[in-house]
């Protein structure tokens, strides 16, 4: 239960910090942090939680990460569904807090609420194929970073930085394409508030990250030093 509570809190912080930076801070003409600031915010949420709860739950914060770690032989399958449920609920809690804050401003309009999308709902106007390839590739690389940085032969104590910086880079690449998901819990939390188009496109932000993560789990399992023994 402590692991699940940690995942709930951590995923809530990822959504509140990452999506919150996009909703509350990115659009100001004078003080807006822009795409780069949002990318850094997502990375910082992972870095901070890696050191806060990594020793409790492993700091997955993402159903795709849990699935990729399971496929890679680094996570017990019996914990998979409870982790995913805790992550989705945590993301919803983070989005709920963000909504309460954002709606406290006179003239508030929900708009896209940092939801993920493709086609006319892609920040750069990218279509379905580009979004699918982007989300699979970005999640694949994210899991490769996670699996490598947390390997027992990797430098101790630096995994959180590598993973957080990796997520920052992923956002710098893919915000223009899909607003960057690589995380079904993050996508679900925003889509449920936006409804309509965000819910109709949500399938991609479950399927693509899970496919990318599972492929990375298989590839890293083969690449791992233990595979040659």
C-alpha cells in the first residue's frame, strides 16, 4: 500500500508540475516559460520524485514505464495492475488540483488544458502517423534510459538525473508533435477534463507508449550484460 500511495503522489506531482507549467506559466507574453520551460518542468518532476520516492516504489509514475520494466524482467507482474490504477488516480488528482487553481482566475477558459492530440489538436499540426511514430519512439528511448540508468552496473545515485534529463529532452523533441505524452496516466488525466476530442484521441496515448515501452523492455533485456551469461 505504501508503494501505491507513493505512485499516486508522484504521478499527481508529475501532472501538477508538468501540465501545470503549461497551463499556468507557458502563455504569459512577458514571463511565459515557453516549450523549453515546460519540458524542463516535466523533467524536474521526475528528478524530484526519483529521489523522494524512488526507494519506496521505484518512482514509475507511468503505466508504460511499469509495463516496460515488467517486460524487461525488472518488475513483478502481480504489482502491475495496482501500480497502473494508482498512477491513473494520481494523475487525475493532479489534474483536479490544477483545474481548481486555473479556474480561480476571472475569465478562465479550459481550452486544451495541456491535453495530448494529433491533427488539428497537435501544437504543430502533425497528423496521426507522425504522432504514432513519435510516441512509440520517444517512449522506447525513455525506457531504454530508465532500464540502463537503474541497472545494477550503472553509476550509483545518478539514475534520477539521467531519467529526468531524458524526459526533458523527449519533451523538447515532441511537444510540437503531440504535446508529449509518453505516459498514459498523464494523458488520461487531462483528457477527462477536456472531454470531446481529447477522449476520442486518447487511445493513441495508451497504445503507442505501451508499444514503445514493451519493445524497449525486450531490447534492453537482450542487450543487458546478464543476457550473455
